[in-house]
C-alpha cells in the first residue's frame, strides 16, 4: 500500500513538472510583442498591412516559406521548403543565416532562449 501511494505521488509530481516545463517552453506572447519591436522595423503584422522591407508575418505559423504574395524572397529561402512551425521559427529567430545560408535577411538573431520563445509565442498569436 505504501508503495502504491508513493508511485501515485511520483506520477503526479512528474506530470505536474512536465506541464510546468511545457508552459515555460510555450513563451509569453505579451513579452514577445515587446521583443518583436526589433523585428517591427522591417516586418508588419496586421492582417492587411502589406509587406515592409520584410514580408508581413500575420498568420506565419503553418505557412510554407516564400509563399506570401507581393514579396520577393531569396533563392535559398525559396528552395528551403520550410513550413513555419514553432520549432522552425525558433531556429530562424535565433539566426536566419545559420538556418538558411544565403538568405537576404540580414538580422543576426536573438540569443536569449526566453526571448526566442516569447517572440514565437507572439507570432503564434497572430491569427
């Protein structure tokens, strides 16, 4: 009986921890919006705002790269075949040229893992 209670407590603790860890991994879209201010120099995010120096990022999550009408993408990005998932966006935000050598995006990347998670959470909210 004692072992059953211990096993149940451990199972609860592990499931609670993994839920907490996932919640931390998800990022904070409000904090991400503040970090995104660096990106807003080139990217618009309103639904019908058009493109800036970079493509409009409204609805980016789930979109195949290089498919937004009215923006001229680099050859390497067109050839990449990327679909923008949270994982791919995290890689991109960390260093576009590392992910797709030859991209015309000159942004060096964000080094803080927390900032990356938050920006991706913000991009996720743009639907």
